[in-house]
């Protein structure tokens, strides 16, 4: 159960509250240190999956905890940047991203109940979305009001791109599941 990939996932979970504390410290290096730790957590997201596959160390515990850690990390970072920056237009992509995660998680759970969980494997659009989303959040975590606006503009632009990719990947997942979603149940 406990192996290197699972330890990396646990580390990612433990970094989430540290990122929050660092982000709100009343020091000039707060946002930079929060962004660096968030970047480290994002790297562990890729690394734990890579190691689990290549070392053949996939576990049920890891399969459960990895998406929890990913979603918690992203949701907390979105709350930080939307709350701190006081830029209401960032709430739109944040709501789209969080909403998609809820829909896709519920869809995966339902597909698992009917024995078709593997039909919703992560696709390339979702992988690109994750990369763009993490890049956007790193830039927005780095930004402090009053600093150079390039971080804010580029981070905001990338967050909107991530939201579009988020919707696209959700539609792809729903399209795959649609035949099963529209079947009549004998209990109805």
C-alpha cells in the first residue's frame, strides 16, 4: 500500500495547507514560496503516476488518493487566487473548472458502478488541460497586487484556456458515457 508513488501523493496532500499558509504570510516572498511549493506539488502529480506505471506499483489506495490530491490542490489554489486578487472575472473559469471536476468525478463513480470505469480513461485533452491549468495557477500564485501585470494577464488568459479545455474534456467524457446514461432502467 505504501510505496514511492503513494508517498508522493501524500506529500502533495500535505503541501496544500503549507501553500495556503505561505500565500498569506505578510512577507514579500510569500507568493513566490507558495508558487514554488505548488509547482513542486504539480510535479509530484506527474511523477507519482509515472513511477506507479513504470515500477508497476499501482494500488487501489493510490488510485483513490491521487485524484483527491489533484482536485484538492487545484480547488485550493483557485480559492486563493480568486479570493486574493479580487478579480471577479477569475471566478468564471474557477467555477467552470470546479464544476467540471464535480461532474466528471460523479460520472466516473457512476460508470464504475455499472462496470465501465475504464471507458473514461484520461484523454489527451485532459492532460493538456491539466498542464495549462497548473501553469496558469503557478503564474497567478506568483502575482501580487501591485506587481508586474504580465503575471496576472498571462495567468488569467491561461486559466480561461484551461476552462475551455475543461469543458471540452467534460463533453468528451459525457459523449463516451451518453449511451449508458440514456439507457432505460428496468426499475424506472
